C-alpha cells in the first residue's frame, strides 16, 4: 500500500521540489540561517550604537551645561592644562609585577 504512494508522480514531484528549495535554490536553508544570524548580529550592533549615542548625547549635554565638567573632561581626555601647571602621567609598570611573580 505504501509503494503506490511513493511511486505516485505527484508525490515524487513534491519531494523533488522540497529537496530543490531546501538545498539547491539560491535561498536554501543554509543561506536563510546565515542571513538570519547576520540580521540578529546587526540588530545587536544597532542597539549597542543606540546606547552609545545616548551616552554621548548625555555627555554632550552635561559638558554644555556645567563648566566644571567641561574642564574635567578636557583635563582627563586631552591632558589639557593651565599655563602655570605641569602634568604628570603615571603609568603602572606591569613588567616588574610579571617578573616578580614568575620567580
């Protein structure tokens, strides 16, 4: 009873179409999976950049409204100084720590 169904030309045609669409078509299952994964990655990236833009807008607003923060920002980010000041940048020496711990 199962043999006549399998040998039916419509059944064979449907199976052939399903196999063709699933594996050999330009929009096969693997391509769909890769595109969906890329779409999800792009959505995550979009959300990340949206939050970064919001942070930047908040920082910009804070810099425009508070002169003390503007000076702090300029000193920390760009190492700006007043004419009568000197800046000392302190860098931790990680080589000493590594050589001490390895002995």
